[in-house]
């Protein structure tokens, strides 16, 4: 007995797919042309409870193409079941649902999800969120953003573990995902001129069934058992409001104070077959990154034993994951990214450098200790949706998109040593007034003093092109420093955004607001 081949083609109409989303929809990567990304796998919806699924009790496949039409879009799907047959009628709604989920249509984000939805520490940011939506999302993305179960819960697990400290960016992450799938998935035959490398992994329900030895997924079953053994030997449990997470303990592993590659290899070498092969393949799949391989084992084990439920993460649990899991070698960013992208967890907020910077500038909230994490997550129960706006805004600013051309300078670096630019007189001056007028980060500095060519302990100092001659006219601004920031790039990015120095204004110092009005 073997899995059915991928030999059936069908088309599914997606009438509510915005044409603006087409650039966001990645079916393949150019370096992995045979590896479909929009993968799905579900069990027979009428399978009796407690009946172990067989090779045939499932539907699986991928989105092969997506064509825009006057009525939305049509998704071309390759799968194992002929949906025109009466016995497969039960799969029609399942496949349609899965395809829509992979495209982010079912739970897409609108402004009503975010507008006015921030309270507490972020209440002052509602205005700037609304203006950023109108500036970026409305014209560039059809006034909605994709959200929900955009990745399969098992395929996506490898995908997002690979994102941890990956040197190769998205491409490197997908290469690691491909390796994992080829190492632990079951190769499925193809037919009807379909030519792809398709590796079937268990469904998330099968992953969570501790009574199922996964005999039809032998390589994945071996990895799960190896993960369970590894966690039992080298991990302790960390409890957070009813959720249980594994924490890798260096003292238990006896590997010293630093997780070095050779020490992790030594731990794996101690195991017997087939666990040893499974552990080394897991290690190889994640580009021989010792930390990623251990994250994989802990997450697999915890999800297998249902230690935590990705779709049920509350704001409080999400906050505590960032503080209570320190020192465990778990990574809350990856775990919450996985929960957000694979399960549509609305409270999950994957905090990377871009997100943290955006929260501080322009949202005006400084994230540091446990109390600040609690404040942040208490401010909204839809931070997972807010992160999607942050992501498109940050990416737009990063690549100089026209949608972000005159805004969000504060989230860029300010100098060649990667100094923080932040909210400062120069960056805020060249930001669009409709954004600046509702920006909490600007409001926080608007009354601070600005001096020229003379450093001060408080406020900002702006240096001009002829700092030694205070009477010289038509000077340029060179850079600004103070309040923990440095910015020499804003006057270079938009040299026409400033009047020449000096202008007629009150005696030095002036406030940031005065500076923007004057220059």
C-alpha cells in the first residue's frame, strides 16, 4: 500500500482574491522550481473518531498556479483525489477551504480589525496606525491584507524554525524546509504530466496523536520518538498559564556554557539507531545550526504531547513567553510566528528587530523588561494582525517602495555604523505631515530642545556644514545626535526637504516642533 499519486488537476474560483495580492503570493522559489510551497494536507472529514487514518483517508496537494480574472482569481490545484467522483464529494469543501487559507483570504485583515483597537500603552498609536493603513494598504494591497492559516501546521513548522538566525534569508529558509521535507516526508509519485518534488508529512492531527506510531510516515515517526527521548534527557518543563514548554538545560546535557556545534554532534552521536540517524538528519536539514536543530526537537515534542496550543495563545501567555522562556533555548519569536502564520493566532506577535524598532518608532513604546512586555500585549488582542501592517510597512520602507517613499524614516539606520535613526528633528521633518501629526514618537520629542553645533546633555544637536562660522549663510544640515540616536542620512536622503541654515528663529535652543515649522 502507498499514498495515492498526485495526478488530478482542478480549478477553484476565488472571487474575493484582491488582484493587488498577486505579488505577495509565492507558489515556488526560483532556486527550488520543483518544490511547491502552497502545500496542503487534510484527513477525511467523515473519518470516525478514534479510527487511525490510512494511506487513502486523506487529501493532499498544492496550488500550482493562480490566474487573475475579471471575477477575482482562479487557483489551479494539483491533488490526489478526483473531486468529480461521488465518493470524493466529501473533500470538495475541505480543499476549497485549504486553498483559500493558503492564500490568506478567509481571515483577511481590514482596517476595522485594527482601527481604534489599541488601548493602554498603545492607545496613542491608533491615529498613526489608521493613517499608515490609508497610505500603504489601501492603494497597494486592495485595502486588505492576507491573514490566517497561510501555511500547513507541519510543513510550516519546518518553514519557521528555519527562519531562526538564518544567514540566507527567505531563500535559505526554504532550502532548509525542502531538506526537512525530503528527509522526513514520504515522496509521493506524480502523473498526468505533473512534475514536482512532493513530500507528504503527517497532518497536524496525526502529529498530535500520541497513540499513533505513524507507521505510514516512518521517518517522521522516528524523528518524533528521537525528539521525545532528547527532551526527556536534556529538557525541563516550563509552565505558563496551563501551557507546557520544554526548556533545554545545559547542565543536563553537560556541554558547558556555550552551545557549540561539536558538543551537539556529540550528544546526537550517543543515541542508537534509528534515533541517531533522525537526529543527524534534523541537524543537517536546518543547515547544521545547533540551536535550530534543538528548537526543532523541542517544538516537535511539545506539539506532539499537546503541551501548548498555537491557536489558543492568549495575550498574557504571549507576553510571558518572551520573559519566562529566557535561557531555555526556545525562541518565542519563532513560536509566535508559527502560531500566527499556521493557525491565524491573533494575539501572537513575532518580535524581530524590525517589529521592535517599529513599536518604539513610530508607535512610541519602549520594549525592554517583563513589565513592558505585559503592557504591550495587554494593549490589544490583535497584535498578530497589527504585525502584518508593520511587516508590509517595514518592507516597503526597506526597499524604498513608493507606498512608503516619504514616511517612516525613523525605522531606518541613521549612519554607517548602523546607529539608530529613531524619531529626531531631521527624520521627522521629511516625514509626511499627515503621519507626523498623529505620530506618538514625534509627539514625545516635539518639545525637546534643539541646538546647533553645540552638544548638550538633553535634547538634540544639529551640526551644519560650516559649524565654525555661525554667520555663514546657506549652510546644509550634516547630522543630528542626542537622545540615544544619530542621523546623518536624513539630510542626504531628502536634501531638498530643508531650508538653508540659518533662518530667522528664536534664540538657540528651539524646540523640535519649532525646528520643523522653521526649516
